[in-house]
């Protein structure tokens, strides 16, 4: 008989997820990065029946055979001794009443149990996680008997040869998944990590959901998937087949309203605009500073006498057939650009690794650069999702919206978008064809006006 009804447990890592799934309220606080954290040393009271089978919390029990009271018995050892009639017997009573039956229950045909193999080959905290994930309801044999990590052999192929059922600790609503127990131990971190559903786009990259035509796909695939599916442009609605991983690495390049500017440059421009307003310049060339000569630089920040280059994948890896220059030639060119800039008074020259067109990747590389110190900002000072949304938007649409708002001046629109007038002409013409604005070039206006005068 179990005498202890409630126990106090310390919270941390995975056991917090376990108790949250059981309906307990877990005290959390927001850290400086706005992440929900559990304060070290936090404890809560829980019902003993809600403890995981592998818990080492101490409980007091009474033998249902001789009536002896045993204090400070670990919950794990208590669970081992509870029989099919839900009664607890001390070792003496168990041997008298059941004799060799105990051995019959625990003996395995071949070698170690899955439980022993886990604790013998993995760090205890990782083995604990696997035990917590074991689905006690679904793991039953053909006769309805419960299968546990202790009474199945490590070499077992599992239910119907497909493995055993494991729950998700982070999201109890997720469907349990069958996994090979040999694979869980062999590929340690892979097996211990949460279920496949946790790695889908719905959970890892919710800001990309709006691109998917079939919303069921967001629950099926991860961002690293090479499956090609239907996606749509957020601005003009154009649909095309796109590999999911390419959406992460290159953004959505619309065949109909693309502005042909790289995701990384647009992301970085919005980031600077949030911090500096319009106090920066893009696409530095000899028209900006004569010393630039034949080179172009991505961003110039006058207040720190700094240049920022957003280096794409071609600056770090050889891309065959995609670039006229080899990796070595590109890197030599980068060195020459940096040397020239520093010789002409640029004090801070920074290259931001933007080989991946991914929000988290670029954000982390910006925060790990000298920029936070030079511009005196914290991660929370920037709306990173806004940077991503701007980078994914079409500047064709933005230019047309500015035109429609009453700014019928290509120079003013160019100044607002930190671009030259040449692409603005192109964007407005493109937008007029799509029906986004009523822009007409001066040449076209003269033709129209000339035709009206001849009537």
C-alpha cells in the first residue's frame, strides 16, 4: 500500500514537460531574450501516481503481505515490486507468495533489456528522457499485456516489427510514433529528440506558413525537405512549384513580380532602417565615393565610418555553373575590396555571413558581429520578423503603393527605398502591367498627349 500521497519534485529540463503534460502549472519567467525559463531550484508538489516510472523520488509504503512500513523507498523500486493485483509486497513476502514467478516475469530470452541497455550506454539524463517518452498505453502485446522497457529485449523488432511507441514530451497532443529501440540508442541525440511532428514547418518556421498553398503540407515537412510543392506569392498570388529547402535558403522568387534583389540585402536594409532611419547608404560605387573605383559595396554607415557586406553562399563555397568567377577569384576580389576601403578611411569593415537566407541564421550572425557594440543595440531592439517579411516582399509592390499614395515622383520613391531611380522606373512599369498602379513613363505620356492633340 502506498502511504505517501504527494511529493515535492525539483523542476528542470524534461521533467517540467512531463508534469505540464499531466496538467500541472509550471512557474516560468521571461529572460532578457524573452524566452520562457524555469528558475533554478524551482519545486512543485505532485501526486505520486503522476511520477514517471523511472523517478528516484522517495516514498513511504506498507507491505500488503506482512504490514511492514518501509520508508524512503525510491518510486522506481516501488514500481518494480507492484504486482498485477496492484498490491505491493516486500522482498520476503514476494518470494514466499510468488516464488520463482518473479524470475519468470523479468527473465529475458536474449541478453539485456531495453531499459538496461539505455542506462548502460547513455548518460542518465538522456536515458531518463527515453523512459519518459515510452507510451504505456500503446505498447502492449497481442494479448493486451503491457510491455515495458524492462521486460522487452534490446534485440526486439517491436510491435509488428515496426518498433515501439514513443510519446512527444513537448506536445502531448502529437500522435505517438513507432521507433526502433536499437536506433534510439545507436543515434543517441536523434532518437532522444522530440517527435518528427515537432520538426515540421508549423512548429519551427510558422512565419513561412502563408506561402503554402496546401496547408496540410506544413504538418508533413521540415524546412530541410527537398520535396517540391505548390507555393504562392504573397503580393500577386502567383503560384509555382518550389523545393521547400530553397524557400529557406533563397526566399520566394516570384516569376511575375520579383524585384531581383537578394533576400539578404533587403533583410539587412530593413534591419538598418529600424535602427538608423535613413542614415545609411546602399550600393556604394564610384558615384558615391570616387575611391570605390570598379567595386560596389552593399551598405555604408557614416556614423561609424563602416561598411557592411552581406556575403552570400558564393563567398564561402564553390558553386559550379552559377557564377562566372571561381570561389578563389571571388575571395580574392573580397580581399581587394576590403583593402581598398580601409586605405580610404573606412574604420569598420564587416562581412556578415549570409550564406543562408534564413531569419535565425542572419540574425545570429548580425548579433555575433561588431554591430551591436558599434550601433549600441540589443537583440530585443529589432523586430526581426519585420526584417524577414520585408525581405520576402516585392519592392515592385512597395514602389507601386508609394506611387498610389500620392508620391508621383520617382526620385522621392527611390530615396525612400534607398535605391537609385533606374530600378524604380522598372518597378513602376512592371507594376502597371500587373494593374498595381497607373504609372506611365514620360515617353508614353508624350505619345498619349500627342495623339489627343492630333484629334
